[in-house]
C-alpha cells in the first residue's frame, strides 16, 4: 500500500498542480516516506518549491516532551526556510505565516482521537486558508485506532485546543476525511485536496488501521511509542485529567495507569464486578512502576497495563474509553474520598476541570462521582452519540 506522500512522490501528474507555486509543509517526526525519508527532504528532492514549514504541538522535530511546552520558530539549517510553530506564541497561523506560501501540504500521523491536537491544527489551518485564499492538501495516513467509534460527543461551548468539534473521543476517521468534515460543518470555502492512500483497508487484520509488517512505527509525539498505545489512547488520555499516573516517565506511557496509594488488584476486581462486558477485547495485567518524571516521580506505583496486542486483542470489541472510565468508577467506589481529579489550566483552559475539557463536557466526571450511577447509565448517555456520529461520518469515508 501507499500513503499519501508516497503517491504524491511517485506520480508526477499529482504534483503537477504544485508547479510554479510556493508550497508549505505542516509535519512532524512521523512525516516519513516508505523508505523513512522525512517528507520535507523528499519534497525538496522531488523539485517541489518548499517555501516554509510548520510544526504542530511537540514541534516539527518532536523534541518537546510534555504538554504545554511550546516550540519556537526557527530557520531550517538544511533547506534555509522558515519553520513556524503552531504551538508557541500562536496556535492559529498568522497573516505573516499565511503569506509565505500558496499551497500547504499537511502530512501528519494522527492517533484517531479527538483530543490529539493535530486535529485542531488541521481545523485552524483550514480556516486560515479559507480566509486568505490558500490551498490545502492533506497527504493522508492511516488512523491506527481504526474505524470503531466510542465516547461522548463534545458539547457546545466546550470547544478547545483538545476539542476541535462535536465528535466523540474515538472518531474512526483519517485526517484527510476529517478535513472534509470540518469543511462541511464549518461551511468553509477553501480549495481542498485529499491525496488518498492506495490499497488501504482499515478493517484488515492484524493492524486494523495500521499496516503492520508494511510500515514501521515512528512516534508522532514523544509519548506515542507504538500501535498498542494508539489503540488504548482514547481512554488513557483521560488520565491526564487525574492524579493517577498515565505512565509518563516509563517506557509504556498511556498503556499503563496507577498510583502509590491504590490497590490495583482490588481496582481490577471492582472493574470486573461493576461492568465486566466493558473489558472485552483486551487484557488488564497488574503491574508496578516508578516514573522517572511527571506525576509520582520516583514513587512506586501499583497499577494496571492495558494489553491491546495479539493474541489477546479483539478489534471490534475493545472499548478503551469505557475501560478507563470503568477504572475511575472502581477507584471512586473503593476510595470514595480519593482526590481523583486534577485542577489546573489544562491546555490553557481556565476555570474548567481538565477531565471535563478532555471529555468535552462534565458528563463523564459526573457519572463517576455519582454513587448511584450504573454502567447502563453511561451507555444511555453515550450510545446515542456514537450512533449519530457513525451516521454523520460514514458518508465521508474514502476507504
């Protein structure tokens, strides 16, 4: 199979509309060809007139480890072009930045989760392109979480840099398909082109969204080290809004969770008792870990690892958002007064709890904290959102 960038490089007729135009690239470290050449180098080598580059959160070079660590603008030392940060002094491209190109190519590996900020950067670039009469091409890549949809839809008024629109946590679309969705829902008048993948089957085993054995995995952000993390991320990302460690400072970030003051074995037993069907498609294993940085640094944590790899993984059954919600519920039931929710300006959102910003409403937190709520209560809130999103998104599928 071929990703969008590989098709663009292989077919001169696809590149022909770029002749005579100044071309910008929005990319990160996982923006690579099939032979692991960075897209920026490959485009220049193919004779494309690259006039500028943009980096999203964590930077074009992927060197910024944590959230809310900003990247500066700089000049590329190899190609001598300006590299503008869209996670520095600004989140939206400025008029000066937009003046540096005619067409922008977006080649970003996404994780298939609403909170992954590359989605928001796509939206902001589309809006700026519409306002300035620029063209946007998305060089499409797989959604490693595949087509399944899960989670509450972001409610009106809860938009943020980690919530670009009214979609559920696990959206099931590729970045190129999401571009069409943003254009439709925002009513944008923009010259948009999707360079689709070739021979891509998001339902094919064993990758179910990622071509295992065909393409190597390169971290799109520092704590996205493998496919298994990408599968679990729509649930484990919620840990960023809690006092529990999500495994930052370990070698398995966002696959594990825990804390020094919980009994993970008891938590797992409570999860199984409260909503065993939600644990299908994966295996949770008791583990111990000591983060070398971030939450609970240097402290021994008791936790669980979510195993979403073969032979234990069942793609259509695994529901990571419910798995993590269930862990929160189990902790609340075992430790009613546990200080679970963090309170700080998550992604610069003031006056809102991070867990609510992450979920796009307070509904998940309220369900966890309600001593009388059941698993059926959360399903009653969430299933209509998931059904509605499937009906809305499926017509935009390109694969």
